[in-house]
C-alpha cells in the first residue's frame, strides 16, 4: 500500500539545536510513521511507526523516499540502535555511519572495514 509522504526540515522533537530532514506519513489519526535524518551526517536519528500501522511497510517507504532524495542515508551505529532499529536496519539494508557523531558519547562501536590494518 502506497501512502502520501510529506517532507520538511526541523528539529529533533523538543531539541532546538538540531537540524533534520523529516519524512512523514499521516492519516486521519495523525502521524502514522516518521523518519528523522540528520542534515549534517545523513544519519537516521529516529524512525517510528504508530503501533496500529506497523507491518504495512510505511517505514520502508520512508526509507526509500529519503534515499531517493538524498542519494544515501546511513543507519546509526549498532550500539545506538534499539532492538527495533536493528531489525529495521537488517530488513531494509544499507550502510551505517562509521563513527559516532554524538559529542558526549564515549561508545567504542566503530565500524572498521579493515580491522587488521592492511
């Protein structure tokens, strides 16, 4: 089922210091699914689908729309994903960022394409 996708830019929920691409699918009850992608890093900041609309492919449609518009969108590092986020990343495929972009984070979850230094 295809849905109408809207695009805008804005802050990440109540934060005032972030800038994001935002894709949304709405219905008569409000926002059914939304995808926030960092403008600076093209990293997924949030993907959420309302519980009563899950399993309809809405999040995948948003992912595909974002990748069509930006050329590439990156998943966050595995250490920053919820179990649902991990399942989503596995289901839709795609690349992950290779370093953490959170200033206050001390995670060591770095993707190294060449872990042996060759």
